[in-house]
């Protein structure tokens, strides 16, 4: 019990540190998008940190399994390098009992992932998208600059040749890709900005060119043309597209029953909330199978780490492939559960064989010791007999 507690503390500390390191890496890689949004829209720095806080649950879904893997690997390699695993085996402790602390850490990580994916992620991701949308639409002014292409949003780009002192716009060009089937371009000699249920641009004396996917164009000349470049904030929020991460497990199942078109994606996303439970356990078992063997050289340890990392990425890749396959064929859904449970079962069987093999070795050693003991007793009896003979002969000679 004391040994299990000692290894559990070492492994859990390593897993927590590894998870925080991975969270930091993800935060650095993802924060540039939020920073660009903050800079472009002139929002507060506090909004950036709030966005980061709302993103942590979705990052943990990725970081926690790999943090558990890294923690188990670091902890047990340290035990191996310090010869503590050899001492444990010599004391008769089985590989399964040595593995228990790592498996406990993995189960705790799995339960945390279930809690996050089912209850925390839908709420925090919804808050993230609402705040992100609010920041994008918080400014009631569009910053126009002359002789610069400006992205009003992901579908509209504007270029203004000149802005007069009276805020009139001259030589206006706008490209609008809101309708994927038709790209629309506007050319206007002059225009102005006005607020009416959002931000609008009034163009005067210009041309509207609409081009479809086949390259056919329709040209329309106009004297006045109004174009909305930013919708009203409240209207934009109410019309936003809700993503799968914002729904709970049961909401996704209900939507899958109603929507036949996206049924595969909805079911795959829903059941991914459950299958995340298996990943830390699988990763911990992979570490145990590669670490707890009888080879302890540095070169072998390098091969162990490389092999374990390779297995982890193979398992993760196959899990993603299965999820994508369910998008197109829902009959493959049981494989999302069958694959991870089969891997866990195989790892447990392999670990059990390792235990039996070690027990056989121990039994063999005990038998050899017993045989040696018998031989030693026989030798001792012969020596005692010879000594008695010499002692008797010696007395006779005297």
C-alpha cells in the first residue's frame, strides 16, 4: 500500500506537469487567432484572457490523455533508471501490482475527461463563441483606410481609393462572396457610410457584376446602391451557426434522430464524448507493456520510448479514422467502442502473460535453490563423514 501510494504520487505529479506543459503549447499556438481578433476590433486585454479560459476545456480533451502518457512514461523510466523496478520484482511484486498506480492515474484522468466532455465543454464552448461573436460585432464603426484592401468579414473585401475630409468615399471596390454560387463585385465612383439596423454603405454611380460558378456574368449599372457591411449586433448573434461542441450528449442524439443528412456526424460527435474515457487507460497500458520488461540498457530504453510513442499515435490516428468513417456510415458506430475496448483487453492479457512468465522464472529459481540446498546437505554429510574417519584414524595412529 505504501509502495502504491509512493508511485501514484510520483506518476500523478508528472502527469499534471506534462498536461500543463501541453496546455501551454496549445495556448501559444491558438492564442494568435484571439490576439488578432482583439487587435483588429480594439477589444480589451481581459477579453483575450476570458476567451483563453473558455477554451481550456476543449484543450484539455487533447492535452490530458497525452499528459497522462507522458507522466507515466517519465515516472516509470525514472523508477527503472534508479533500479527500483528491479528491486520490486526481486521482492516478488508482480508487474500488474507495479502497474496499479499508473492505471489509477489513468482512470482519474478518464473520469475528468468524461466530466469535461459531457457537462463542462458544451457550456464553456457556447460562452466562447458568444463572446467571440460579440467582440467581432462590438464596434459600431468600420475603420476604412484609403489604398488598402480591408476584410470586412470572411466573405467581403473592400478597397477605397480616397477618403475626403468630409468622410466621403471615392473609387470604391467591393468583392462579396456571401453567396457561394455567385461572386459579386461592386465598382463605384463615390459613396458614404450610414447606420440603419447595422452598418451600411451607400454607393453612387457604379456597376454591379455577378459571376456564377460557370463563369457567366451579369452586369448591372446603378445610380444608388445600399450594401450592408455589418449586421446589427443582436441580429448577428441570433443568426449565428451553433457548432456541435455547444450541444450536450443527449441533445446531439435528439438532433441525430431528426436530421438524416448529418446523422453520421452528429452520432460520431455524441459518442466521442464517451470514447474519450478509454484513451488515458490505453496510453498508460502501452507504457506499462513497454517499460516492464527484463531489458534495462539505455539503448533499449530509447527503443522503448520510441515504440510507445509510435503505438500511441497509431491508436490515436485509428480512433480519428473511425470517427470520420462513422460520418459516412453509421453502421460502423459500434467500432468506436469495440476498438478501444479490444486494445485494453489485449494490453491486459499481455500484461497477465508477463506476470505468468515472471512467476515461472521465480518458480524455476526456487526449484534450483531447493536442488542446490539438497546438494549442499549431501556434501555437508560427506564432509562430516570424512572428518570423522580422519579423526578416528588419527586417534588410532597415536
